[in-house]
């Protein structure tokens, strides 16, 4: 019966051929195959390793081998073998095969496969067909793939998208025909893969949708780099011991010949609306996720190759009295109480635009909000709905410095005067009609530096309005800053407005990729 050993299940196991060990000056021994290492500490560990290494290189049945050892060593050796398996240093035992051992790619296969001889036999019996490659890329692919020892390498010139679609490399053997490698290009980057598992129909379609440019247009040096990456990806596809059901990692490169692996995220271009009840918008109890942690969880959204927005950095913007950050494409400046909060604000602005341009809803979008949580997105959408209802603002306008009475508002107003040298005006309006009970506050520092916020209390809304106004005055750029803060913390409090249940219809917009990485979208529409 098979035994489980770390991540290896086998009746026989052996050390990967590329494993080597190094004594650490009597303090232990490090066992490695280049990617990761297992360390055994102490003199006794060195002695133990030298005793078991020859057996592991020849191949052993784990249970039978452990049973031959002294009782005092069995637990230690069992743990060692389990750790070696977890690090990919133990592979399934393979009988000697001279032809497979002489395969041109055997050294590489021994580094990446748990059954390198089987992978070599499969490579030698697999014929490749390349579709969509022309010019320098076609020449480079032919040269590299022939060296890998495949049974045959041919080009399919029938496809009418030749040279314009992603390049597709398919393999055929006695098991059938399947897609092995995809090569795509977009916006100055080329991607090859996957390198960590097979291509399925869904992943292949997602990658094709991303790859809008013709990869065959790249120059000869870049083509040689891409061809080399393709050859390694094709060889990896010959390995049947991978635990992955679908590959997700692609090697990306640029014309400067800078290459690195990146996880591919498929951002759906269609959404599925779902009615959202007000009761579902309650803020979850417990500690909130910190802003830096929230940003870390969203990083796939601004991946330089596969992302949908450009991200945000403080750059050379001043960080006092409030935080500022500019988007990578320099189109948006975010404002926050800290630099991290400003980065999140800029990203939220970018995501709103990206959602509108990249998704194709089956129904028209209402007032859209995008945020790291459904609650944030709903609050943003509600604020957008309120701001669009100009009729509700025809109330009595009160100009009052007394509106800014909280310590935060007082500090922001003082900073505007003492640091920025601006005069401060704060005006509040209690909305009328269906939105009765909600206040709108406008803070004005002159020269277009206005900030707007809504709240259930005037003094709380004044904090948000002053934050926006100070930030816009501080950066001196009202064109790239919004008077409304998309993710200002006070927006969430509006979801506690007593009249919300019957006045607003919220809809959750589900979209793959966006949801998983913190770009949750909600629309808000007034109930007629």
C-alpha cells in the first residue's frame, strides 16, 4: 500500500538527482537542490545524514527503511524524510532507463520533476505544433524547441490570425492533443506560460483576452529570450507529477530583457448583479484591517503586467499636514489622514474608472461605488447618489465656523491657516425631501480647493470636507483631486441613516478577479 511522505506518496522514494549537501563547519548540514534547503543542526545531525544519504540516493521504501533503523533514530529519520518531501527534495523512485537518462533535457527535468525519466520519455514522444508565430519569434522558437528533444516541431500556418493572436503551442502524444504553452503580449510586456501547471479552457480564454498585441512583432534579442522561456515552459508541461490543477504563473519580460515570474489574475469583463439588502451592509464586529494590510491584499490590481490600475505612491508630494499619493499613471491624486490612506484613496478613484471602462454589465450601472469591502463600496455608491441629487440641496445654507467643532476639524482648519496660509470657509446644508436627516458640508480654502462630505452630524461631515479641501490646497492641483473622498471613514456612518431601507436599492456586482482582490463593486439607486 502507498505511504504518504510529506508531499510525496510512493512505494519507493529517492533523493532528487540534483540534491547536494554541505557541512556547516560542524554545526550541522544543509541539504539543497538550489531552490530551498533543509538544515539538520548539530554534530549528531551530520552523522545521521551521512549514514542515511547513500540509501536515499539509491531509493528506499519509506516504511521498510525506517523499520531497519535503531528505535532511537526512527522518529528523527521519519521527520527528516517528511521535510525533504515537503521541500521537493525526495522524488518517486524510477527504474534506470538509459535512453531517458541520455535525453537532451534530462538535467533540467531532474531539477523540476519528481519523475524526470518519465518526463523525458514523454518529451521524446510528444510532437509540438506552433500557431501564431512569425518572423524572429518563429525562428527563435524553432531553434530552442528542437534542442529540447521533442519528437517533432511544426508550424501551423492555417490560422487566419497568424501573427496577431497569442502564440499557442500544442503537444500531441499517445494521450491525445492539448495546449502546453501560451505566449501573449500587451502594452510593452510579453508573457509566457503557465510554468506551474496545465492550461485549462477557462484559463486559456482569460489569457487570450488579456493578450491584445501580436507577440511576433518583438525584436530578435527579445524573441530569443521569449523562446528560451517557452522551451522551459514546454518541458515543465511534460511533468505529470505537479499537484497543480491549473497553471497560474507566467514569465513576463520587456524589451529591456528584464524577466520575472508573475501570477496571472483574470479580471472579468462581465458582471452579475445581485440585490443587496441593507442588513447585509452592517460593519462586521472586531478589529478593522489596517490600511497597509488592505493595500497589500489588493496588490494584484496594480500588477505592472496583468493589473487593471496603476497603483499609487507618495512620489515627491508633500505629506504635511495631510497625506497625498499620486497614481502610477499620474492621473489621480489621493488624499488621506496618512500616506497609506492617500494611496488607498487614489486607488479607489482609479478602480471606479476601471470598473466603468473594463466591465460590461448586463444592466446599466447606477451610481457606482468600489472599495475593499462591500460596506465601503455601498457607502461610496450612496454618497455618489446623494451628490447627484441637486434638488435635495435646495435647503437653508448656513455659513458657520461653528460647524468645525471636533478636535480633528479644528486641527485641519488651523493647519489650513497656519501651514498653508489659506482662509477657511465651512458651509453646511441639511438635505430636504427623501434625504431628510443627512447633512452636506462644503469646506472652501479658495482657488478651487473645495472639499465636500456628507454625514448624519454636521461636525462629523465637516471633518471629511476639511480633509479634502486641505489636501487639494496642499498639492495645488484641483484637476487631479476630487472634492469627495471615496473611502473617507465617515461615509460608512451614512449606512446607519434610519431612512436607508426604503429609500435606496443597492446591487452587488459580482466579477471574477475584482472580487478576490478587493475591488468589490456596489451600485445605489433611489427607490422611486
